[in-house]
C-alpha cells in the first residue's frame, strides 16, 4: 500500500497538495522529519515562490543532501519540479541536480502576459505519469520560469514557446503544473505517480 510524505517546506500550497493525495490515498503525511520521509513509499516536493528562497529553506532544514539520496519515487510539483534541475536562472541558484537541465525565464511574447497562469494543453505524453491521459488534456499552470525541452521531458506544453510540462530522471519526476488544481486529469496523474513501484528506502542515512 502506498504511503505519501509531502515534504514540509513551509510553502503556501501544502494543504491543497495534501488534500489532493488524501482523495486517492489513505496514508498521507506532511513532514520534514527525515525518518518519516525515509519510511514513505512515495515522496512529494511541493513549491511556490522563488528558487533561491526554496533552496535556502531546504538548506536550513538540512534536507538538500537527504533529498538527493532518496531512492523511492519523488514528485516535484511546480517550483518543486524546477528544484530537481541543476540550476535556475532565477537569481542564478544551484538546485538539487537530479535532472540535467537549467531553468530559464519564459520569453516575453506580445499578448501573452507573465506569469503564465491558467489552463493549458499537455502534449507528447510519456509513461508512467501520463498513462491513461489523453493528448491535449488541460492542466493548471502558474509560473514565469520553465525547463526547456530535452531527453528528460515527459510532457510538453506551449506558451509563446515550447517547454517541459513534466520531466523525469531515474526515480525523480516533476510536473510544472499544479495537479492538485487540475481536476480529474490531475488526480489521475497523482494516481499514476502512486502506482510507480517503490524501493521504500534511501541511499543516505
């Protein structure tokens, strides 16, 4: 049976993420206790705000190296996805380095306000997160920075430019959008995440 720990980073969307998982899983906790996180079958890294502030918070909580060593499935949501990359151009911040990508600002395009906020389509969908999800399904985005397309891209979207709506490397997965605010499609994506087999352990102590 899946058990989910949402890492308590103090960000504003913790409650909505927790409620979304509680609708599909009976064992959901919000914690920054490494022993509790270590025992979970699946881990979620949420995030809103700036990359610099988020990485500083993880440093303060002594969680940076710990998160890097997790071997069960880890899902980064929105800013949490961006933190999985090598670095962000947002104040030139070094991130967790689990995905070989660098976050860059979305290009300013006439008639497309920033941040990119609202519903947008997903294309080029790959398993396992997008099993059973139709091409062109809509999900909810709020962001001004994005991960470019690459071998790590699991889903794409477009807002004046193509960008990665989802990324993955080994046991680390990320979604730029907010599945907790994306209705049935978002709930299915979270269910798919919980279906990814877990090693239920970490490489660090």
